[in-house]
């Protein structure tokens, strides 16, 4: 890390990030300061009056002054998290960042990038902030740079600043565990000694990956009497270490910083990468495959199985095993807002089941792992059942190659080869480099047809303390707009995670001081997302340098337009439910603020109607700085009726091979349109039973 980012470049990066969350101090005389924005006593009093008017429980004047004065780079935890994030960037993009910083530190480079001869790292904090603002409205790579620096600064600050979290009355699970850790299940992971020769293990069936598909297959096949071995490149994190904190996200998620990005940097992609996979970090929402999607997969893709009673039987089996519907649903403020607002507007909305048991109190922290093991994901339900039936398990095993034998003109899968990495003392993990990636199954569809369910976000501020991070995250969904064009594409509306970094990711940044003022209302916020079933797709390939995924996907104009419709719909729901402020995550788009009592509101109100119509027509171009989220990866090895159209057949078997099956979300013919857990499990149940028959 030090070789590619010497101290001058680190300090230059920190001066940029400080401008995204500026230190603001009161000065009696108008002065310019390199590290602070100085405001007069009168300006400070005006800002404080605004806080008093808009917050149910505002901070004291002294607390507000201390909050404004914070400079992120003075916080060792902030610096530590930034360094970890930058160190996790792949070598190529990291070198690009180094070069950009180095050029901007020269007089000519500064003139080109900022309009000033004085290098940006020698400019005052106020000018640095103005430079970032100008980038957001510029062209070429500048909006993307601004987006990157703002996202990095604001999200890291929210995870690390004790004053912000204290004034928000937010306590992390480490500070305030709401439950005792559940007893840890003993998976009896296989261990190995260092050896110069490969170690061979004999088994009937090896399952690569321990997520929702792998867990269902492991249980089904082991209980049928087969010798099953489950291998997972990630590691098991026991309940007493859950939920993980911001400095340990890479223990649960793909990417050394806990997230991936697409090629153009416009999308943050969350993908589970631990024992239990996505089922360890998902949001508990348990939605069956929509009937319209099942019909499309049967009629358009020719996969008749999806409309049969057999597939419904698979859905019912996996639902019953996890106990769906056995616990009454309790809605927090965000979910109640969607249901009640939709009812007022006459829109379709419903409560959705969750795979959690009674007295589940994790709240948003559950997306970083359930301490009480009340979320019935693979590591809590399916995999323990598989082990009880005789399955064996290996964590820290990265599969590098599928082994084949030629069999009657086709490739017959006979095993896998990979590298096992043990835990270091203290549960830290080694990260071996991958060798060259080789494709032994030649099918042009592999890695294509990638669907990501892109999301766009809007934040609503209400006139009371909500503590949106408490309660089940997703227990409701608005489906009124899921079929805008008659072919099953459109947005669903759901709440999102309200952990500090997730919530601040969703608060728009127009200036550093504006963001800091808005962030202070965190305790009164709900964040919502429009999640669209994407019509258009992208691709994913391994990075030849280290094997990490290169996600080549940008939401199309069609799908982005659907997201704009979803944002406008959420705004209407929140407005009719009394939100004082609506903060859409749309570049250079104004927020809406209203103090009118809720009983006097109508979505036809002139000011609101004008604003929301412009929001619905907003152009969410990544080139203009738009940023999207994604937590669902589907379709890159899609199921098909022929090898020309996909990668696996209706039974999950890879075309032109024997003994090789895929049973996860990559086999979806297209996006499912809903949180994919139940669909993955049902397809895995179908494939595993097909193997048995």
C-alpha cells in the first residue's frame, strides 16, 4: 500500500475527503482558513435556529458547535477505514487514482482539473469544497470523480464519527447488543496441514458455495444418503462476532472493502461472501417468484417447469422449512409508511413474510449478520441440517478449476481443484493470490445476461424521532408500478437499511455544509428504494490480475426511466404521510421541504405536484453523477432450452457436460423482480431432486 500511495498522495486524498464533510467554526472576523470553513456568530445562530425548528430533539448549542467543528481526518478510525478501502481497490484503478492525485498536485494539473494554478491540496477548505461542487456539474470524468470522493468521505465519516452517532442516539450493536449471541453450531470444518503435494478428498458430491442454493442442495442430497462435501471460499463468522462492524465488512461481503463497483463506478454492488453466502447478510424479506415472471420464463424462455405444480411444491417446501408465516409481522415506521400511504392513494401494496423467528430485534444490523441466529438463512437452518445428515464442510477453500474427463464426446465433471487458506491466530484471514483463470467449458453465454435489480433512493425526514435502524428492515412492498410497459418491467418500492453508512449513502450531497445539516436529522429519517426488474443486462468476467469480478453493467435508459417513476411514487407516499423533507438521490436536483400539516396535504398540491413531476422526468445518467445500488446478482449462467441460449438446462446441468450442475441465482433466465432468496432455494430444491432422480 505504501509503495503506490506515498505520504503526499495520502495527505492529498485526505484533504479532498475533508472537503466533503467540512469542519465549520465560528469566527468573529471574516477570515480564510486552510482547514476550516469560518462563519460568523450571526450565521451560526441562523443555522442553529434551523436545527431547532426541524428537529424534535435538537442538540444543545454547544453540541451543535462541536458537531460542525469536526474534521474527519483528525479521527484515527476514519483514516484507518479510508486506508483499508483504498488498499482494497484493484491494482489498475488504484494506480489510476494515484496518478490523478499526483497530477492534481502539480500547478498545470491543478489548472486543468480545478481552474486554479495553486494545487488543490494547498487550497483553503472552502475552495476545495467548491471544486468538488463544480466537478458534479462538469463533464468527462469529473462527475464520476466527485461521486467517488463524496461517497467515500460521507459513508466513512458516518461509520466513524462519535459525535454524529451520539447526537443521532445511534448505538452500534457492539455498544448496545440487543440480544445474547446464539450458541454456535459446530460445523466441524475440515483442517489440513501444510503439504507440498495436493491433498485428495473422496466424496460423492461436492457443492461449491454455501449460500441459499448450496445450502438447500447440501441438505437435500445429504439427507438422501449421499456423501456431500460443501466448500466455501469465505469463512464462518460465529454469532458472538455478529453483526460485524464497519472495519470488518470484508468478512461477510465480496470485495476487500465490503462492496464491489461496476466498471464506470456508478453502482455499488453488495454480494455476500462468507459461510451462508447472501443468506447471512440479506434483509429477511421472503417473496415468492411472481406469477408473471414464472409465466414469462415458461412462455418466452420455454422453461415450462416454472408454471407447474412441481415448482410450486419446491417453493412451498423451502418456505415451510424456514417457518415462513408462523410469526406475526410487525412493521416499523418505514414499512408502515409504505402500507398506509399506498392505501390512501389506492395503490397495490402488501406485507411480506420474513424468514425470522419471534423476538427478532437486530434491526438494520441484521444485514451484517444475525447475532441471535433468528434469521433462518443457510448457516442457521439448511447447512446444520446437512451436517446432521453427514455432510462435511471446508471454509476458506477457493476453487480454481473444475476437473473433467472426456466421456462419450462430452466433458464429465469428476472433481475440483483449489487452494485452502486457514485462519491466522485471532481469526484474521489470509488472502492468497489466484493463478491464471482458465475457462474449460466453452459457452459464450457464461458471464452474459447479468441482471442486478438496480436501485435508486430517496430519503424522507419526518417531524419526530423514528430511529429507522430499529425493527425489521423489509416487511412491506409496493407493487403498483411493477409492470409499467405490459412486459413485467418496473419498480417495486421498499425500505432500505438504515445503518449509518447505508443511510448517508442515500442522502444527496450538494455541498459539505448542506450535507452536514441534513445528516443531523438521521434520527428522523427513513430511506426508501425503487428496485426495478431490469429489462436490459450486462456481463461479468474475472479480472486477469487477481480473479476479482469485473462488473460491466450500467442501468439502461429504459430501466433508469422506470427508477425515476419509482422515486416519484415514493415521494408521493411520504408526502401524503407527512414527511417534512424529501431528499432524492438525483444529481443536481433540489430537495422538497414542506411544513404543511399532514391533514391539509394532497398530492395535487401545486408546489409538490410541480416538483414531483420534474422528479419523475429526471434523467438518471451515470455520466451526470447518478449512483445506483444493487444487492441481487442474477442470470449470468442462465437456464435455457438449448446451449445457444444459455448455460444450463432445465435440470441445472451445464450444457455439453455431465455431472456438473449450477443451482444459484446465476441460472435465472432473467431478473426475478423480487428479493431472490425464495426463488434461488426453490430452483435449488428442484435441481437437487432432479439429481436424486
